[in-house]
C-alpha cells in the first residue's frame, strides 16, 4: 500500500517545469536526452498528447511542443499561433537521390498529416507520387530507430562526440588515412559544402557514394560523351514521337512526376491546341510506361541494346545525319516492320522525336541514345541539359574499391551516412564481411537495419520532415528542407553528423544550412529573402543555365568498345532483371501504405515474386504461387512465381526491396530478398540463371483475380483515327432503353453539384491517387492476410486489365472510386438509412448510423464500398495515430466506409470562401486523388457551373459513364482512352478487348 | 352407378379415443427413453457450439467469417434463407391444408408447426448476428427515438424484418391455439402439482364445452385464414432481398414464386426427415402412416418440379433478355467458379425428387429418408449458389473474388442445428407432439354414423 502511494505520488508533477521535462519538451540543445523523449513518444496516446499540448501551451514562451525550435514560415497562412482545427501549411523539400521534390506539408496542431506537391517547385508542380505521399507514414513509423547505440548499449550523442573526438585527433595528424565515408547520393549545397570541408580537413579520407538504384549509368554516359556531369531534363510535352528503351519514365525513373505531367500534356487528342504524341516502348518486364505505349516491343533487357543498334542502322540507312556509323551493326533481326515504323516516325518528327533510355540500360546505350537525339535535333529541344552542381553521384565502382580496401583492412573508420549497404550492395562485394574488417563503423540510419546491426555505432537518423537541409532540383532550382515537427525519435540529420565530423563538436542543422545560404543569398536583406525561400519552398531565379549538348565521341567509337551480346535466353539461360518496386529499393519496406499498395502491374501486395511470362511459366511447369529456386552461378534464391502476361519470354523480373528481417513490424516477412542474386556485373539484368521447382506453394495476396474485361464496355478505347471518324464513339458504345426511375427525380439543378471526370487516356496507373486518398481519409492498413481474403480498404483503386493476346497484351488502367450515383443502389437498400444523398449530389455515409448489413456493398455495381470486418485501427501504434487527418472520422469495426469526394475538403473550401466573402471558384476544391495525380487525369468541380472544367469535360466527346445502362446515374465519368498507332503497325494490333460501338450492353 | 370411392384409412391399426390420448400423452408422461437423453446431450453440445461461435463473433467481428468485398453475404444469409424455407411446411400444413380440408394433415400438423417455429427461431438468429455491429441490430425496428430517425422503408431488409416476425407471431399463435385442447388433456392427466399449474395456465380454462369448441374452431379457422397468405408472402419478401437489387443473378422477377415453391419443397423434406425419425423412436407408425408420408412426397415431387422449372426458365430469360451481364452470370453458375455447387444443387433438387414418380419408391421409408436429406442439402446449395456465385462475379471483372467459408461460418451453421434440435427434443418430451384432439376427429368413432352400415371408414361426414 505504501509502495503504491509512493509510486502514485511520483506520477504527480511537482512543478510545471518538471511536467514539461517528463515529456521531453524542454530540450533546446541538439545533444543529450533525446533518447527518453523518443521512447516516450511511442507510448503517447491521444489523450496524453492533448495533455502534453496543454502543458506546452503553459510553457508557450519556453518551448513549442513538437514544433521545430527555429523560425519556420507557413506557406499560406501567417498564423500568430496555431488555431486548433485550422491546419497550417509549410513548404519544404524531399530530396531523393540527386533529385529534389518540393512539397507542401499540412500540419494540424503541430503534427504533419498530409503532403502535397508544391506548385512552385519545378519537380513536382503541385503533384506528387506514391513515395512523397507515403512519407507522412514514414515519419511516424514506430519502428524507426530512436537510439544511439554502441555494441548493443544505449549511448548519448555526447558519447559519440567524445569517441569521434579521439579519432578525429588521430586522423587530423595523418590527413585521414583509413577514414572513409559511405554516403547516399545528394544534390545539396550544404552537403556539398560540408563534403568539401571534410575533404579539406582529411585530404586522405575517402568519400564514396552509393545507391542501389540511381542514374549512375546515364550520368556516366553523359560524362564520357561530353566530359561534363550533366543531368538531362526531358520535355515530354514537346515530343511528338517518344521511344522509351527500358525506361519506366512515368513511374520509377527519376523526375517521374513532371514526366507524367508533360507526357499527359502531349497526349490530348481533339483538345484545342493540343496534340497526341505516339509512344513506343521496348522493355522486358511490363511497366506502367509500357502500359501507356501505342506500340510495345518486349525484348530481354540485354537485347534492347541490340535493338538500338538495329534502329541506329535503320535510321542511318534512312538518312539520319549521324557520323561514322560502322557497317555491320544492327544485323540482329527483331521486328523489321516495327523497327522501320519507329525509324520513319522518329525521322519525321525530327526534333520532336525523343528517345529515352532507362537507368537499367548500360552507359553505352545511353551514349548512343543521346547521340541519336542529338542527330534528330531533339537534344536541346525535347531534352534540356543542366549541370549537376553540388551533387554526389552513386558509383558502384567506387564502392567496389572501398569494399576491397575494407576487406584488406585498410579502412580503420567507416561512416555510413544513410543507406543500407549490408542489405543492398552488390552481393559479390560481400560488403557485410568486409565491414567486419573495419575497426570502427558508424552507421547513421532511419532504422536499426541490416547495416546498423553489423556496425559498432548506430546513430538514429532524423526524418526528412524533421530536419534542416537544402536541395537542388534537376534544373538547378534551390530550395530548403525545413522541419515541420520537432524530431519524434531524437534523430540526427546527415548534415548534422557531417557537421560534427568536420567540427568534431555538435552542429545544428539550422545553423549549417543558414551558413550555406548566407553565401547563396548574400548578406543583403538576408533574413527577408531567407524567409521568402522558406515560405515559397523555392529560391526563385536559381534555374541553372542550360548547357548545349556537344558530344565528344562518335557512334563508331562507342560501338567499337562493345562486347558481343550474350547467348540467347532459353529455358536453361534465363535472364534475371532487377526492378524498383512499391518500396523502391527497400528504403520504404517498413511503410505499410506502400506494402499494402498493389503493384500497378502484378496487383500483388505485401510481397514480391519472380515474375514470368505465361508461356515461359508453362515451359518451366510452374504456376502462380509455386515456390521456385533461382540459381545463378553458385547463388540461389527461393521465391514464389507470379505470372504476368506481356513479359519477355525467359526473362524473370525480380522486384527489389523485400525479404527483410528484424527491420520492423511491417517489413519483416514481406517478400523475398532479391538482392541476394544481384551482382555488380548484373545490377540491372544478368543471364545464365536457371529455375527449379521446390514443390512448395505459398499464398500471395493480390487484389485483382481477374485480368480481362470479358468483352464488357468498361474501359472504352479507340484509335486516333477511329476517334476522329466517330468522336462520340464512347457514348455510343452501349445501347440501352430510356433510363427512367420509378421514384420521382430529385432536382439537382440548384446549388453546387459535385462531379468528377477521370481521363483514362492519360492515367498511367501510378497509384499516387490511392496513397493520397489513404493519407487524407485515414484509411486503415489491414495486412496481407486480410488482403488475401479480399478485404483491402482502398477507397480509390486502379483496376488493371490486360487486353489482346496473352503474349502481346495491352494494358489499361481505370481508377475507380465511389461514383456518387444520383440514383444510388446502395442508398435504397440500407435498412437504417445510414447512407443517404445530400443536396449537392454526394452519396454520404453516416458511420454512426451504419449497423453493417453490407447490403449496400452487395448492391454496388462498382464494389467501391469497404467494410471494417475487424477493428482495423485497434492495433495502430499510438504514434501513427498522429498521422491521421483530424477532419475525417476514424471508422470502427462493423461499419461500411467509402469515398465521399473528400467532403472535408469541400467544406473547408466553402468555409474559407465564406470568410473571404467570395464565391467558391472552380479549382478551389481539389480532392486528394486529384491533387496528387501527376498526369492531371482527374478533374473535379461543380456541374452546375457550365464554365467549370469538369462541366466542360463532361460535355465534350470521349466522355462516358461506367455502367450508365444500370440507370444509377454516376457523378464520375470517364474519358475514353485513345491510342495513336503507327498506320503501318495498326493492322497488326490485336483488336480484341476494344469495344467498337456495335457491341451492346444492357438490352 | 359406380361403386363409392373408398379412401384409404388415415390411421392404421385399432384406435380408440382413449387409446390415442393414452398413447400420445404417455410419450410426455413416461420416463424419457435413453435415446432421448443422448439426443438432447448431442443437441445441447451443438447449442454450445452456437453460443461459442456467436460469442466469438461479437467479440471479434464479422471478419471471423469468410465474407469479403464482393461477397458481402455468405453462409449467414444462406442459412437464414434456408431455415426460413424449412419453416414453410408447418404453416402450409396447418393453414392451407386445413382450409382445403386435407384431413390427413391431422397426424403431422402439430409436429410440422413446431418445426416451423423452431426453424424460424434458427433463421432469426442470422440477420441479427450477421451485421457488423450486432448490438445495434434493433435499429432495423421502427422504434421511436430522440433522433426522429426511422428505418428506410425502401429497403427489402426492412420488409424482411416485418415479414419474418409477422410470420413467426402468426405461426406461434396458430400453434398455440391448436394446442389448447391438448394442453387441457395434459392438465387433467397431470399427477403433480407443478404440472397441473403450468398446464392449467396454458390451457386457459379449457373445459371442452360445446360453446368453447365453437369459439375454438372459429378462431382456428380465422387464424388459418390469416396464416395462409403469410405462407406465400414471407418467402416472397425474403426473395426481394435479392430481387430488388441490381446484381445479375439476383435481379429477377421470378424470385417470389420460385422461392415459395423452394421453401415448401425444403420444408416438406425436413418434415419427412423428422417424421421418419420420430415415428421410429416413439413407435407411432400407426398414427403417422406411410400414407401420410406418401402424400408429402407427392408435394415434394410437385414443388421440386416447380423449382426445376425455375432453374430452366432463369437460363432462358438470361438469354432472352440480351443482357450480357445476366447471360454471363448464368453461364458462370453452371460452368464457372462455383459450378460444383450448382451441380450439387441440380442433382439434389431436380434429379433426386424424380424417384417419387414411382409408387414403390414413394412409399419406401429408406428411399424417402435419403431423398429428403438430399433435398435439404440441395436447397441449402440453391441459396448458396444464388447468394455467393452472383456476388462473386458481378459487373466489373476487377472486383471478382472467391468466397470460402471459415471455420466459424461452419460452426455457426452446425450450432444452429443444436438450437433446432434442442427445442424440438424439449417439445416432443413435454408437449403433445401429435394433435390428439384433431386425430380423434379422423377416427371411425368420430363419425356420427359409426357403427351404422355403409358408413364410410375414415371419418365423419364433412
């Protein structure tokens, strides 16, 4: 009893300062005590969080709770203080490889809840991607490392500094011999400054940069071709004919957001002033870019280079001004007709003809491609070249040297700043083993991952939304990374750690970045301009000067150095290809949104697999879910098979980033580690693999069992010429009787009437809308088992269908959300009237009234309603709850949920308009899916306003409503997909799966 | 002049009024036989399974079942419709056959009515527990509340609530009214106080006077009149759960008559199954004779043929409609992912009853026992095919998914048999399972001309 009283007493705060201290609020210094704070935060419940908020208000003058300590400037509002319930928006930047993506972060009461692209930033222009959207969840990941550890013991940053202090003194004496830094690629003035300061301080130290997926091959090619480090920025909107060689530029290449936006802009058939480009894709696996192709040629990855040679020959024969094309190349027969069509199209397009090679292709392919673009005139027209300033580029060769030296014991101290080389370095480097030969290893990382586990020191890394930094976009535009929340787990940024290395003392990220920017902005009016940069998210006027592309090499020199192509692929000589996945290279493996996000092509969640073409699978005698063993030299890997139509035969596509152990609750056990087969000689693809069956099978959770449209008029398509001949083909595709209801029609002629149009012609299935919706609407993650049962919760999903033959299928995507039917079948059958229409035409859902009969879902022809079969949010870690949007109800067990056109955004926009005393304008409301969409495929607005974009699109041709023949009167309509085949190839195109107008639906 | 038509006697063997009373009351008065205890033990075990399954369901959520996104309704709704269907025979026998003066019903009506009530009890479990938040299931009732919120009267689920509860109440009243004279008999024969009191209350002061009989028979007739349309309406309304929707395979105007025929079909099959067991155990083959069973088999043959016809016409209409979704649904039923269920259904419901064209088979106890069980299985599969196969593949192929039941789906269904048999076993132990008063009316002694030459055997003049 006495003990209890004592304990209880201890729980009472004796003073307000102590109270604040207990929550770790008081810390001003960047060093020390961060540990306790981070371990506390994972335990903080909503109630406690509010309590702490209360405590922090009491301490308003002392410290801000969960807010960065330094001055940050809101993007839209200029709040004197936080207004509860009113979000603030902050501009910041998310660097990724050598790119920078400007974003705007929505913060509620000091916690970031949503990320959008920054319209002012050149690499996002207001749109985003799955990775940007999911960064919010990454911030709150409870499995992020929260500790500084040395050999299994918890340490303070001060301990590390004293450790480094001793080391630094020794290194200072000998110029840093035996000291090495292994960092991730960057393009950042501050990091570049610190890197050069580091090199000055330790001239003999090594700085190696490595990332498993990067633009290394392209930059290498450009360097060898022009002598300079250049970054090409593709202007797809200016291209009339695009040939993509193994380039998934709409999804997994760098700068995919603007690529998708520009590509969509150049693909607007029939719209005034716009035109329709033509896309040729040569690839091995099926990518989203391949799905958008007008013509797709599937080839093993290694043969794509040979195809390029054949094309080069063809172009040279047709008179392309290309010097020194050696005869005797390009003899490999591929598809003669295809090659001829591409060549003639490219020549005709001239400087509007663009060839893009992907990062999976070797440097020589890039070199030839740039030479061809140069000869066509598109280099400088469709490709702008910018200098790569302040950047560090990934180099596998450098990593190889470093690893060799490590193994030889020549490296005494190794700093691994971010990255996870133990997991993702080429397997033949034996990086983990080499690491054991290094006396002192220090790892800075977000997770206590594979590398952290094998390093002597591990320092937790701050999330990009928690730290200061800066970045340079590909076109040179500078922007600042500003924190939107005080560090949750007490991490340190790479800038802070390098700062500490250079100064051998604590360094604050804020000071380091400002020091750099003082030289960028200049001393005049610094504070004002600095605040402007923080506010805007970009430093206006910092676009680099374009560089004219001048090749120093000719084609014959490149070709002369080529080694002969390898043996043809066969059953005994499979080609393995390594691909970025929904978790990219594995760095997002513990992000549940991305794990549960279906792969755009395979529709698998929570797993990767060895992807095979149907015929190859048949020859190898394997089926979906069969565990097979892949053998490559003396290495092997067991993983399941998944059959994907349209892959090149005898090519095995292996998505990277899965198969993690002891990383986190989400990542562990999901998928298989394909890095185990990835060698430095086959970073993208390698031949000589074989496959054997193990006899076992595993269950894979895919969200779409059926892959064809069964001849139904679901996604309506036509070629450009068919469309021009019959612009109303989409509406005419289905004949049906007059659509009358037995109930009197509601008058929707008044007020706002919300509607949406989705343009299937530009949707590339990237899934940014899906993750954006999940973030905006607090959609729970349900896990592999539930997905396998068919209980995924996405409110908007992208349906993916294959059309045409099994070998050469076309791919079509269709985002489907609640269609907000005016004559909604779900509403009529609900016994308790839990789903009802509002006067603005929304099919609303009253969660409190729902008893969960699921009749609405059964009666929904689109099956867009989602049911909470369990209490899916019950097991959500407390800290993850902070990521939730306070404007959207969190649903409990047993209720139905679905899309309501982001009703909370509609209401907020109305409130804001009323406060301004103005009418709501078209475009004031953007739904989350619409805002994220990089292709700008989604339009939303008031149907009663004939001038609104959505009303105009609905009136235009190509517009059709899905299943309109059921008389449900959906408020979402689709714009039909138009393909633009080459006339000479059009005849070869399979027509199966298209829906000519003769086909009838409901009779 | 042709010879007078002679009817087969409704009862075999020699019976007297007192003999009937002694025999039927004796079942409830004697010490229960050992098999009864064994059966009750088994039934109670199953009932525990039901309670356990429901308990876990309330604790965890509907996710413990196999239902998923396209297939929002699974075994729970299949079981509901199946049990409601079983519950059709009782009232049909009681009400419609009563109005049609089919006096062979007297031996089996009590039995069948009880079966109806217990089947409806089982059925009523499922709509209550299959909802996501079962503690709020009462919101389906039009209960005045502070929100001024009424249920949605356009929803067939709400019609269901009214139809099934009305049917249950009407059946209960009908059954109870029929029980009153027999309850009085039990009261009069009771030897212990407690029985006297209970049966005394239940018998509502029945003395068997002429005036009471007149009121009683009128009341019984009126209740029969009320119940008759209910027999047809309840399953018609249940069928609108499907017919009112827009899902191909559900959206069908044939459903109300088709469901009613199917319900009677399955109800009679269940009566046959249970009767065969009861007459064996309690040795009442002379009261419930093979003739009774044969008549029921004829009804099974009739309704089975109607159901078979409906299966055929569905295919015809799917083709005739020119609706691609409808056509696909039916081709998919027969040859798609649930073809196995469809062919089980066709075998059990269409092929098996054909044996009853043959008199010898129609009167063979083993044959009809096996056939009736097949029919009950077949009718369960019919509902499974309708509910699951239609949902699993509807309009957009991207949504298609396969449904399989979980262990909890199965345990809940099996558990519902526990409830059914527990109630049934208690019924045959404590209440007169054959209507003594009514059976006596078909004895020769009940004929006013009994003992007079040329009186027709088999009962009084109508």
